[in-house]
């Protein structure tokens, strides 16, 4: 493939925290191996952006100002740098990339994550959805996201699925860090459940603590739930939960001593060590049609470390967990079955679990993600 000049426009980049942010970082990084990448995002992302990208920043907030200034700067970059492709990192920036791609007679690609196509807000449906439809190529992050795109009137021939990737093989197991974590948090002889991600209503952690965790602890009293993540401060989704709410719920069931909040973790080796340390990754995402889970990158990250996931079969999670191999998928919102599946998983042979998880996650390696992206670029 001839080297292309690609301008990626996205609001979702670290240090903002979330799966979309990590994915957009990797899109820029993977494409930069064979192409010239121009990356436009919020100013705070400059220090953590991939090194091989030419970065352009605008203010993150308020959102209308971000969109206006991003449009103006994208226009100027197109005039000066003359990119071959405009790439929207989510549906949010699709109007910017698609409209300017039409004006400058170049190609446009939009990566869709789930919520950015499923929302039923009248303004979004009036402006954003038609712009997404007009893109030259739409990449969906899962089979359910593709189905939503089709229901929104996006032509089948424009859509392809590229699942988010994972670092595989993962960072090597650092027993010194793992042991220091055990000591710090008194986790010797504990069965460890981890939840990794932002505390939003969709993630369903408060409901899990109320409706599943008490019975899990009743059956396996040395169980501890470790919560990695926090309530997001910059999220566009305002349906949030909080540490205080979850602890209040736990106190009502007399299990507050079985929950450990460690906050957001930015150090890769530390987060990797938690995955290695955990027995099970729990992913009790609620089924909310207007707020779907697009994929579930954390389930793949857990699997890469040999850690299985127990999750509700909703949204793109059905693509991120292979039932009976990398974990268990449970009928959505069935907390009794979720409890039983978690207890079953904790009793299952650990060695077989870890081997099956690693085998499943290998297909999501970033190197394979890059090849799929390149294939889209060639075909556009």
C-alpha cells in the first residue's frame, strides 16, 4: 500500500480514561507504522499521544467549543497539509470529517463504538446520523454495533467490523509487583473479583453489589471485589454511579468490608499485575438499548492475562467473551444466573481457564487490528 496522509479527528484520547480513549490511541499508533498521521484532539492529549503522529490540539470543554474549533482547525489542516483521508475516531466528530472530506474531495472513515450510533436524541439523529451515513466507510466495533448501524439506515456495503485490539502477548508477569499488591491490600488467601472501568449506570456495578455479590460472598466467604476505575469527570454520558453509592449499597448488605476501591490505574505494569492477580473479571453491564456496551475491551484485556470474565450477554460483549472458553455469558439482567456463574468460575480448574483465555485473546492482537485497518484503507 502506498503511504497515505491521514488526519484523525477525535475527542477521545488519554489522559481521558475509557475504552474509546485507549482504542483511538491505538488507531493512531498502528496506522502511523505505515502512514503519515495527523492527529487532532484536545490539548491535554498532546503529552500522551503516539510519538509518530503530528499533533494538533483544541480545548476539550465546553463540548460545542470543541466541535467548532475542531472544525476550523481541521479545515486549516486540510488546506495546508492536504490529507488523503479524514478519519473520525467516533460518531461525535463524523460531521467534521465527512463534511470537510466532501468539500476537499477526499475520503472519509468513521469508527463507530455503539452509543455514538444508538442514541435517540433528536438533534443527533437530525445532524450526526445523516453525516455518518454519508461517510465513505464505517467501521463498527462489534456485530451488535453493526446491526444498529443497519437499523439507522447505513448501507451494508459501507460497513465492516474491526474489533478493538489488545496487547498480546501481555506484559510479563511481575511477581514482585503482584506480591506487593497482596501485602498492601491484605489479599493473601482471598478469591479476587475485579471490575475494571468507569463507574457509569450502564456498567451496573451498584446493581451487582446489591443483587449478586452478597450471595457470592455467602458461598465463598473469602471473596473480595476490587474496583479499578472511578466516576468519570469528562464523560459525555451523565448516567453515572459513585464510590459512595456503591459502598452505601454494600453497607446495607453488610459486605462493605469485601469491597476495595483502588481508583484509576495509569501504570501499565500495575494494571497488568491486577489482571494476573485476579481470579475472575466481573462485567455486569446492564442492558440499556439507548446506551449499549459497544464491545468490552476489558474482557479481552483480562483474557490476554489468562483471567476469565463473567458477563451479561448484552451489546458487543457477546463478541468479547467466548462462552465456556474465556468466561461465561449470562442472560441479560439475570443476577441469579450471574451469581451462579461466578461461583462456578471460581471453582473451575485455573490452569485450563488461563490457557483457554489466552488462546481466545490472541486473535485480537494489535498487529492483527492494524492489518484489518490497512485493508480498509486499501479498499476505500
